C-alpha cells in the first residue's frame, strides 16, 4: 500500500513540475509575441507616417 502512495506522490510532483514549466514557457512566448507585434507595428506605423 505504501508503494502506491509513494508512486502517487511522485506522479503528483511530476505533474506539478510540468504544469509550472508549461506555464512559464507560455508566458515567455506571449512576451516575445507582444514585443514583436508592438515592434513591427510601430515600425509599420512610422513607415506609413514618413510616406504620408
């Protein structure tokens, strides 16, 4: 019985670890996405303003 408990605790710890890793990777990807959107959007806006 205690072997199953230990395995369940290990599985729980692994699930927690991977969920945290997934959240961190998602946040980092969103940050890079927003940086690129605003950077290229700002460049496009400046380019359009210089041609007007």
